[in-house]
C-alpha cells in the first residue's frame, strides 16, 4: 500500500452569510476578516489533520456558495463527501430553519451508501454577538441535532475563534471514520482472472 | 489532396510557433484563472474581471461543426459572466503576475497531468506541493462539472493566454469514476494527441486496478480514496509515464505503434520456430489458456517475435503499458530476477486480469509470457527455461539486429525518417528522434489532421521548410499518409525543391517495401 495520506472530503453547507467561509479560514489560516465577500461558486482549502493523536490525513474542505443562484454547481460537489458540515447563524432564524433542508438536499444528491449513518456536524455560528441579537435558542438547536440522529452540535464564533478548532477536530474524526468504514469490503479477492476461450470470437486489432 | 506550405519559425523556439492551421487561436478569447492571494493552500474559482475584455476562454472542438462550437462558446461566455460577475475580486490587479502564479510553478515542463476521482479526490498530479494540487483539483472538478465536460459532449478543452500571449490548453477526459486533465502550454501537440495521452494514462490505471474492480469500488463508495489504493509501484509508474509524456515523448506513443528489431528473416524465423516448437511440446500436457501470448523483445523493447492464439491479438496500448512496466523494472530483471504479476489489458478485456511472467533470457532478450491462469507460474517458468536453453542451442544469438546501414548512402539528403506500416501498427526508424525532431513531425502531422485527430484525406502530403536566420539550422520536412503507411522525413536542406523531396520520399517508400520482411513482424506465430 502507498504511504500517501487519506484524503477526507468535507462539504460546508448553509445559507448565504452564515459564516461558512469565515469558519473555514479561521480553522485553516487562523484568520478572520470583517469584510463580507460572497463566495463565488466554491472555495477549496486543504489542511493536514491528526486524528486521535496518531492518524494523519489531508482534509480537503469544499466551501460552497450559499446563494441560491449557485446551486447548480453544488450538486456535483456533494458526491463522495466524507462529512457534511451544516452551518447556521444564531441571529438568523431562517438560516436555522433551513438546516434540515440543506441536509436533505445533500442526501438527495450525494448518493451516500447509508444515509442513516452518514456523519453530519452542525455549527451554530456567530455566538459572539450580544444575547439580545440571538434569535435561535440553544435548546431548539439541541432538539434539532437530536432529531436528525444525534448530530454533533457546536456553538462557534469564527470572529472570536470560539470552538472552531474543537468543531473541526470532530469533523475530521467523523470524516476519517466514514472514509474507513467498511474498508474490509476491499479485502475481497479482486484479482479475478478472465475466462479465456481460445475458440471464441476474434478480438481487437492486429499488431 | 496535396498540400504544401512554407513559412518561418525559429527552431530554438519551435514550441511557440503557430501556424495558420492552429484553429484554437481563432476560437478563443482572453481570460484567466488565478489562485487566491491570501492563502497558499487555498484555491478558488473566479474569473478576472475586466469589463472591456472580460470573457472566459473556452474553445470547443474545432472541425466540421465549427459553427456549433462558436455558439457554444458564446453561450458559455455569457454564462460565465453572469455566474462570476465583474464586481468581485478588485484586489487582483496584476494580470500576468496572477497568471504566472497559476501556471508558473512548474518544473521546466510545459505539461501537467492531473488525475482525480469523480468526487474530486486527487489520485495523481505532477505538482510537488500536494495541497496546492488538491486545491487545483477542486477547481478542475468544478469546471468540468459546470461546463458538463464529458465524453458525450463536443467540448473537450479550453485555452487561455497569459500576458505574453502564450497559450495554455486544458484538455479533459471524463472516464466516469475517474477524471483526467492535462494542462499543456506547447502548441505542437494537437488536442487529439493530448486526449490520446490521457487515454494512455487512464489505461495504465485500469491495467493495475481493472475496470470491473474500479466500478465495484467506486459504485459502492463514491468517496473511495483511490490514491490510497494504488501501490507505490503504481504511483512510480504514473510519475514516470506522465513525466516522459511531458518532457520526452516516446516515438512509439507518438506514432501509436510498436517498434520491431530489424532482423534477417532467417534469424527471426529461427526464433519463431523455437517458440512454436516449445509451445507444441508443452501444450500436449497442458490445458488451453495457460500460455496465451509469448513475446520476445530486445532490452530496449523492440519486438523480436510474437506467439499468439490465431483468434486473439493484442492492442498496441496494452503492449505499450506492459513494456513500460517491464522497462521500469529492468534493473531487477538484469539481475536475473523473474517477474510475475497480474495485469489487466484494458483494450483486450478491462474486466479482469491476465498474469505475466517476465524474464531476461541468456541471449540478452526479454521474454514475456502472458497467461490467463493465476497459478500457472511453475508451468510458465519451465516453458521459459526451455525456450532459453533452446535459443542458446539453435540460434546464433550474437548480433540479432540487422541494421539498415545503406539508407544514408542511398538518401544522402535525408536526415531522419520514420516509416509506419499501418496494417501491422509497427514503425521503423534508423535511430530514435530527438525531442526537437518529434516536434517537427508533430507540426507536419497536424497539417493533415483535424482537431479530432482524423486525417483530412485518406491520402495526404504535407511539406514544410523551417528557416532560422541566426544558425545554419535549416530543415525541410515531409509527412505522407495513405491507407497503407505513414512516412515522416526530415531533410538537411532547405533549397531542395518540393519535387525532389517527393522523389526521395517515393524512393524511400520503395526501399522500405523491399526490406519490409526485415523490418516488421507480419503475423507472428499463431496457434
């Protein structure tokens, strides 16, 4: 087997402006920019991660555009993901309501082998804002996470760097687990020989 | 149809020469990609916004349906503008600096191969910085999906220009579970040739994994990490294959054919006889299929003899891949090791594996025996041993090669030539052409082909003269293709008339036909 590291494909989904790109930049570059710039199509970042202190992998984060007009691009991105991150903004009730539809949209298009066990992580972003601006309660978030199958939930702030590292460590862990699940399926004897019939039809071209 | 053209290019700089037949130029407009300035490991997909000239560079395949492609181009151009509006990205003002960041970090190569899975997971790239390559993979994946570039659409490539007007082409191949792209900034290779190279690279992956296994693995789990599944040897071979496609293409790849060792028919027959008699001796007690193909080649992979079932032949690409594998392990073989490995021949049958035994015989030739049975090693090893003994006994192994020495005297003005016999898909050349010669041959060949690699006419001739003011390097060239042969000639003289070039070519073809039995294997031995 090759010494190459596992590639983990992680997709970040959520409404426009919830902070997907900021979270990713906070995690990968430990930077935050106040300025909002909508993602056009998609951004790709890679980071080497160490999971459970011993397994090294390359996490490839696919940051998608939240704006609806880019949705046609999104579909192709979902295929073959190892973990899907659902982000909402605690000051934006609609973005919270949409978490479930983002998850459904992902499952419809990603064509994952077993949807019940596919790892999702929910990030409730912008928790740095003052309490009066928060419109989504922690309790309703926890209820949602539970209803979607005990999905891990993190209250994060890309701006103040709250919980971002922890969240991405969990993301890396579940992605690695997903990428290695039923790995024993490949232990099959794949070296199947061809049944040659020497009296069969002539094949291919001459040499 | 006869075509001739003459114009000037600088031989030192021939990679950048363009001819009027380079239709890609006509169909593409300016535009560029660049990577995000603030993160070394990030990449994003955007287009440079410049309201006056902001159009994306897309060119469809060129040919009979050029109108269709122009429509496609304008459609895509307008789509791109609406998707990537001109308001973003004002921070990137220096156009050429950005362009060179994207394509400049190359290591002296004008080509780069990318292979990734349909999920966008990198399988192989020639970039040293892997995380950078992964970012680029994301972009390429997006471009292919957005523009729906696949084997069923006519769009297979697009091109862009940098600040110096150097064109870079991006040519794609979508093989369902695996996607491939080559980024190429030379302009002497046609899109069709680049696609053929992608096919060769893909075929190599299949030779290691088999199409059936690949389907099985990827259908069960589209997130499958194929890079992890390939062995170190696979990665090494992909690297060497892509490196040589990028820097030093082999003549056999260029001509889609195999090369034979020129031999006297008597000597070749003696070897053929040894193979067939040993096979007959051996096959009495053996089940069919145990010995499928037997090939003997020189150490530099020129065919000497082939023994095969009368109803099965081998495809050129399959053999090219086998030869690559063998060549990569030649050092081991020369230490008297025997190689035994499963190999899938993608053009023969991409569903399963055959098994190859490779050994260097005492007479310094390589024998390759292909079996359909995975536990046939002992039998095959014995078979090979007996052939080795018999060859030493029966055939004078010294000077197997019979070099054609007189061609230079007969054709003093001819520098170099390549003759391909189409029926047997074999070539003869007096010595391996340099990279530069191959570029000239490419140049000539492209004049007679459309962008899909189809010859414009059943029979075409192209003649070119290359002039250079500063050095004595002056060359004339001819390419002649018919249903029976292809001929490439370079002549050391620019003042020679087209008529006399043609006369020399005719005489050379005549000569090749006379010595055909020395140069080519017509059928091989069949059973």
